[in-house]
C-alpha cells in the first residue's frame, strides 16, 4: 500500500511543479486558454472549501488533491469538463478524510521523533531536480518557512501512522484466508474450453450472386495457398494484416483465447481435428470464407490454487484495505462536524 508520506510528497510538489499554469499566475495575468472540453485550472485564493471540526481546508489543499487524482491536468492546463465535478468531489472527500485522520492522531497523542522527521525532510528535499525548484516551492507553498514545511511533513507522518495501524496492518491476508476463498468460490476459477486462433477472412460482397460468391471463393483459395506455406505465428499474422478483411487483421489476425460457445460450429469442428500450429482449410460460413491458424486448444479446467494464490492474495488484500479504510472514514465522520463551504 502507498505510504502517506510518499503521497504527501507528491501532493506537496504538485502545485510548485506547475509554475506555468493558471493557478500560479498573479491576479493580473491571463490564464492559458482552455479547449471546449477542458476547464481551466482553478485560481487559488486560499479561500475555505470545508471546515472539519473547525479546521479550515482551502482551495489550495483541494487543487493539490485534484492534481493527484488527475495529474494530466498540468499538461493540458485544466481538467476534462465531463470529469471535473467527480474529480473535485473525490478530492474534497480525500482532504476531509486526511484531516479527520490527522485529528485522530492528535486525539491519540501520537508523535514523530526528531530523527524520523529529519529523515523525512531529507527524503522530501531529494524530490526536487534543482535547488532553484526547491526554493520556488518553498516560497510559493511554504511562505519561505522551513518550520511550515516540517509541520506539513509531520502531519503527513502522523496520518501515515494512523492508517498503518488501523488499515494497512489489519488488511494483511493470510494464506489460509486465500485458500478458504478459493475453496468457497470454485466457479470463479473454472476456465472453459478455449481455442486460440488467428484468422484470415474474406467477407461477403455487398451484393450477393453466384458469380460474386465464386469470386470470393477464388480469393479465399488464393489466400489459403499463401497461408499454408506460413510456418510461424508471425508469418501468418503478417499475411493476415495484408489480405484479411475482418477487424482482427490489425492485430495480426489474433483472437487470443476464445471459448467454444463463442465460435461458429464450423470453426470448432475443424479446430478439434487440428494440432497447434496447423492451418485450416477455407471454411465457408454463410457467404464469407475463413482460414485460421490454431495456436492452442485448452480444455476446460479448474485453475490450481498454486497458480492463482499470489494474484488472489493481492486482490483480497486490496479489497480488505478498502473496506477497512471506508469503515475508518465512516467512524471518524460519525463524530465530526463537517461543513462544506
């Protein structure tokens, strides 16, 4: 899980790293033009956007978090209009949550040692590309005060301390829990029979007639003669890109693994009689012709636990982490006074 300190460093540097965007322009400077689909970056006035048990959160805090959610805004001088409201709401919820966690750390009388604080300050300083970037950041974001910076880093470390104790450490999933989930959900790990194929297709003409269908057959036969001399995935794929008329041609004709029930019966019947690496004949399906290379035929199977346990453990851990974090947020909000300005 991402530590609060590393996230804090990203957020702290977000605004300083965008010295050219509208948010840092003096009040008399024009903001960069935004496109019809992009809202310009918000102007910072340090006005309140929320109060959490009396603690004021400002539009500067909000914009940092919006940049963390959508960092591409710095490249495009704004946020996508269609997503801006949801980005803003998500950022607002996050800065409120962080303030609640920080206040919980204060309630528990947690502290950060001077040694740890010095180490974190040194790590933070290393994030900058040059002394000039660091000086600019200090002037813009920290009012030129090292004390303010250390207070901000200390705040991040305290938040991290609470989250580690209440969420991260409790979200660890044992191998026994992973195995229990696997045993209780066998259907999820059953893989159906599948065929991995590449195809070359000659599509039917817009107007059908015996003559036009016969022309298509001849084109399919010509493609088949070329396909039969291919020996590898790449050779067949390059031919598919050249002569095939279906949408898979842009991906070397590759369909990846396709379930039996999603393939035409004519394809399944032919594939069952083939070995991996073989090329079919020209198979007519209605008025189209298809030639395919069989890359693999995988029977239905239950994925063994050893094959899935690593990814499953990660997935269950993330899910448990989010549940615990959501539960902590609800618990803290239940006894807080929150005002959206």
